[in-house]
């Protein structure tokens, strides 16, 4: 072989070796990139391809009314899902499923053609739909069971209870505000699946959070139903845009009913618009109009600047303040204070306010809770507006006396009326009585809370007596009267501000009536408001009848004994009162079978508070076990009291 050929072979060997080294270098660098630089990232991507996480949420806790009636429960329902890679004829499958579930074929086909290994077809379907899907027996279409929220009362109490989402998370109302207590455990399972998305191995479970708790509300389902029905009729009859009716116990601040129109059904909440979900009793603010005269009266009486018989000049219906003239609906002349309130004279209210003073009135409005939140256990509460006197013109200071120039939520207004009803104590409103666990033990209990004392009991009693005149013949609200019960209250018809002209509208009003009954020992406070009623928009015409209807039914439901005039007074002249006022009776204290004297009473079916009250009267000491309603007791009913002074009672939440 020639030397030249040997040299060429050597060059070729060197070139080949260099090429191999370059290739090996590239492979090494690529391996370094994949294994070291991007190793963790690629590993997680690979893991996601064959692993996944399945999250199951246990049933939410139930919500009961004050008497143990179900307002929100969880039920087991079926859901339809698919492994798209297992579906062979996607077009045919989509058509069959769409027909069985009554949903759009295009939406299903889109899901089946996706690259995902798992898709929901339709969640929480009816038993009939489950049956139709099962009969199709389609490959890649599967069924599973889930928990769904069900509201047996539908529209009744819906704005208070709210609703939960498809994933059992509270979205509105009590469901949202107390979601942490209601939602319960979250169980997470790690799974390994094949290329078609079929599960092979489950790793877990991993449990988070806690067992769900049940809520017992202050609401009374029956009173709520009555309030909702009466309010619905009033809104339809008056042509109003919306309405609210609040029923509460003035001595405790417990809300017995909170009805709102427009209504919605929380079982199908997605069919309604978000503004229909809104609890207007808490979230909406209005000028209170002449209802504010009740609190002006209370403030002036408390400070001693007037008496019920103080006579003031109402200026024959026209009174100038600067360049403006204030008008009354009737040309009143000289009127005593009690008649000014009875006839709702704006000019008379200004004269009372001028004696009290704007600063002092502003102080009392703050004391009554205006301009601040009530603290109700509910989301979205607004505090309204109450401008300082320094920032208010002379005209604004005077129109404030009859409710213009400020705004308040309806729950604020109801609680302010409650302070007059209960002797001068401003209470914190509340909707939840207690929270209990699955064993029936009380986790948290809520009690009446006095925010502050505003006026003396004697002043509150005098205000109630004057407000009775509003409901009598000749007053602004005779339609609020309840047969057999003395009633007191105050009407209001507030002009709304035109959002375009920025002035008071001559056609849009809010009609109010707030009152209490029986007026001498109030068991209930009811506030009714109708927004934009048509025709005659006055509170005494459109709102007062709702008070009468709901109030009469509620007093009977709570077993408050009617007050009848004595036989000797039946023929006394019209308008003269001679009533006896019985104390309120608690419904839970009514026992069908009376207890024998000197024996242990039968307390089964009573709540803890009623049992303690009953035992205290008999000098018994009580050992309380659990919470809810009494189901067992020791000693047994009928046992002689002389032998036993200790009563053990077991309580459980109502089923």
C-alpha cells in the first residue's frame, strides 16, 4: 500500500472518530438537559399523564328552622361522566345522550371530542334521566353518585338560606356565611389510570377539614311562608317592583321571617338573575320617610322638650325654610304632638325637631343604629348614610326630621322599631340560634345581645301609646289594625331620587309600615316595605294591610292571647280604649296534657330554654345532655317532687 493511501485512511479514521465524539457529545448534552436541568419538570408532566386526583366532598350539614323543620338538606343524586378516548362513535353517542338528558347535542359532542381523559356530561340529574342513560348502555359513558343540596321550602326563606353550588360550596345567604361549618370533610384520592383514562389504583384517602355541622335558625318556617305569601300578593296588587317583610322578636332580636320579592327557587337558582337572589332586607338602603318621625318623637320625649299634649303650629300646610316651602298633604293648624304623629304632619315634625335641635336629633339617630351596621350574621349588610350636621344645609337639617337626606337598610329600621317595642334596648339581630355536630352536641350557641340602651322604658311606653293613634280611625294606617289586638306603628311614604335629574321623583316612592303588637307588651315587630308601588303609593294603603295580615296570623301562631274589651265597656263611645293586655305566651310552653300538681312534669318535646324555665318555677335543678329537643328524662313524668329535686334531660336535634 502506498504511503499516500495510508495517510488518507488515517484522515478518514480521524474524521469518523471526531464525528462519533460530536454525536456522543450532543447525546450527552441532551441527556443532561432532560435528566438534570428539566428532569423534575418532565417527571411531573409524565406523572400527570397517568395519575390524577379525585376529590369527594361529604354531605353538607342540614339547616333547620327554630322548630326543627328542614330548610336545607343534602340528598344523594346521580351524575353522568365520560372517558372520551373510550367512546367509538362520538356523533351517535352525543345524539343519544342529548336525547336522554335533554341537553344540547353540540355541547356533548364538543366534550367527547376533547383530548381530556375525563369529562362531566351532566351533574346531579334526576332518577328518570339516570334510568334513560343506563338503558342506553354506551361504552365510555359512566354513572356516579353525588350529594346535592335540596331546599324543601323552595321560595320560602330562600333569601335568608341562600344556596350552594354544584360543588357544594355556599354561594349566597346563610349557606355562604356559615359555609365553613356546613361544608364538612373533603376526601382526596390519588389515582393511577391507563391511556384511556380508566382508573387502575387509588391511593388514599386523605381527609381534610371536619365533619359537617347542622344549623338551627331563628326563622319560623310557617311564619316565613305566611309573610312570603302576603308580601307576594301585596306586590302584585300594588304593581310594586319589589318588597320586603321582616318579622322579629323585639326582646331578643331573633328574626322569625324575612320575606323578599322578587322571589327565586334555590333548587334551580341558575334560572334566576343575580339581582333576584339579593336579600333586599340587608343589602338595599332607602330614605325612611315619615317612619323616622317615630324616632324623632322618642328623642324629643326623652329629652323633655315636648309632651304628648304640647301644641304646635302646623302653619296651615305651608312653611318656608329659606327659599324653599315645605308642604303638608292637608292644611293642619294647631295640633298637639300626638296628633302630629297620628296625621304624620311634616311641618309638625319640623317644629318638634326645632325644639330638639339638629345635633341632638343626629345623636339619637346614631343611638338608634342608623349609619352603622346592625351586626346581623349575614353577608352583604350595608350601613346606609347619615351625614354629619356640619355637612348638612339648613334645609337638609329640617327635612331630616321627616326622613329625607339619609338612607337606612330595612333591617336597621326594623331594629330601631324593636328598640321602642322592648323598652329602649337596641338589640343585635341574629338568624342562627345554634350550631350542632352530628352527635347533637352544641358547638356554638347564640344569645340575645343588647348593643346599647337608647331611651328609658317610660319614654318607650309613651311613644307606643302615641303610635297607637296612627292605627286608629283618622290615622294614616287604620288598615294595619289587627282584630282583637292593640297595635302601634308608623307609616312612611318616601320619594325616591331620580338618578338622571338628581332630584326627588314625583312618581317613584317607597311605601313603609313598621309596627308592633300587642302595643302595650309587644310580642312581635313587623316592618313592611314596597318599592315603587303604582297608583296610590302610601304606606298606610299598600304596606299596612300586609302588617295586619301577617301580624294577626303570627300572633295566633305564637299563642298570644287576644285582648277583648270588658263587657261593661262594649257600648262606650267609639275610639275609647279599655283593653287588658295579656303577656305573650311562648308556643313551646303549651302542653297538651297538663302536669299533676306536686309531680315531675313531662318535658319531652321542649327546647332547653323552656325546660330550664319550667324547672326553675318548680325549684328543680336540671342536668342537660345534648341539644335540640328533649327526648328522655329522669325521673319519669308524674314522680313526686318531694323525693326528687334533680332532673336529668337528654336532648337531640329534631329529625
